C-alpha cells in the first residue's frame, strides 16, 4: 500500500477518534454533578420554567417584573450548586442559554418587556471553574440610557442589552474573541439585532466592544464602530447570522420602503446581502456579498435560530448550545 494512503488512513482515524472524544465530553462533564445535586437542580429548573413563562406571558407589567426578580434570585441559587455549569436547564423556555464554542463560559440572556415602548434585556455570564464553584457576572442593560451605543467599550455595568442567539469564536495574536449576535425588541415600531465582540481582561472580567467593525473596503468610507446594529420595521424579518461554512457574518441589506432613510422603522430587506469577514483582529465589512467569491456550495442562508416574529427558536438555540458544549446529548437526557 502506498505510504500516502497509509498516512491518509491514519489521519482519518485520528480525526474520527478526536470527534468521538469531543462528542462524549458533555456526557462526561454532566457526570460531575452528584445525584443529590442533580435532584436539587431539577427542582430549581421546575421553578425557573414557570417563572420564565410568566415573564413572557403575563399581561401586566408589575407581575412580569416580580416574576423576573424571583427568576433571577432562583437562577442564582441554582447556579450556586456545585458543577451547575454542566446542567443545561433545557426546559426553561424563553431564556437563551449559549455555551461558548470552547466551553469556557455560558451566557444567559432574556427579555423583560416593560411596555410597548420599552424592553429591558437581562443577562449573566457563568464562567467555568475547575472546582465547580460559581463565578457569575451579572449584566446590567444601559441601552435606554445611552445616546450612542456604537461609540464605546462597555463593561458589565453598562452593557448594551441583547438576547443572544448565536456565538462565534475567533482568535488574533493568541487572544480569543467571542462574537455574540442577538435580538432586541427595541420599540413598538422597530426591532434591532446586534453584533457584539466579547473579550476578557486580565482579571477575567468581560469587556464588550472595541473598534472591531471596519469599513475601509467599502466604496463609501465610514469610521470604525465598537459594535454593529441592524434596525428594521417591526413586522419585517431581517437576517443577521454567523455562517460556519463561509466563516462570514451575513447581514440583510435594508432599504426604507417609504423612501424615508432617516426613519429606521421603515427599513425592510431588499433581497441583497452584506457581510463581515474576520481579518487581522477585525470584522471587515463586505458591501455586496454576491460580489465576494464564496467557496462552491456556500450561499447566504435563512435565520433558523429565530422564528418569524424574531423570537428565539428554542430547538435551534439548544442545538447551537449543545454543539458548543462539544456535541449533542445522546441516549437519556442529562436530567436523568
């Protein structure tokens, strides 16, 4: 047998073995939770499930806010249980739970609708620890109190709130960058989607944003942005997602359907696409995606992580999170 063929077979065996190990990682990690702690977590999860439903479905503002407050306290108590990082909280619907692709942290985000004109995003980052203890960073949404959300680096105390449905990891000069893509109910007339780059400082504290979005290759030059937003008509559906195959962030190109470019609530997709490509530690804007040479078989795709109203698709969101934990659960659910 030719030497190259042997090497190829050996290489394929190594790849398959590595894939099998990665797929078993979630199950192995789940076994770190003792049976007594798992029972406690299941009890907390049942409470969180009902509270999360009330946050979304209660018709009155005050009860929604009370449910949110109790939910937050209950979630913190649940996460204080040893090795809770590996517990997925699958049945808690309406709350996005995304693991980083390297499983170094996961981020919880959800929406609290105050009224038709004001939505507040809630969030927390749970950082994985070696001893299973809790390291939790609460996020405080300052969107409603800022005049320009695109102009500065942010921290946990002045976070630009979003319910995250997609996450991608990139690197540059040995540093990890986690790009978060999220949804914001915004106002009664428009929705927003956000791209936010998350890094961690020397104290392992989260840092949001930086001059990561550049437009130097556009025909019309713009100053770099600290984050990127896409605002559009409430009834419209706009694509903003990371495509694993092309390694691009794909963005619907928007136009005002009433020729009022100053009013973002009139914006709708026009069938064209823009994109961002990671180059030298920056997301570089691509004006026209179809003018950019993609590999064979690659093309812009729909936004399966959101439903037609822009709300997170729980099944797809869970699949994304399971993938980031190392693979899908098999056999019995991790709760068992």
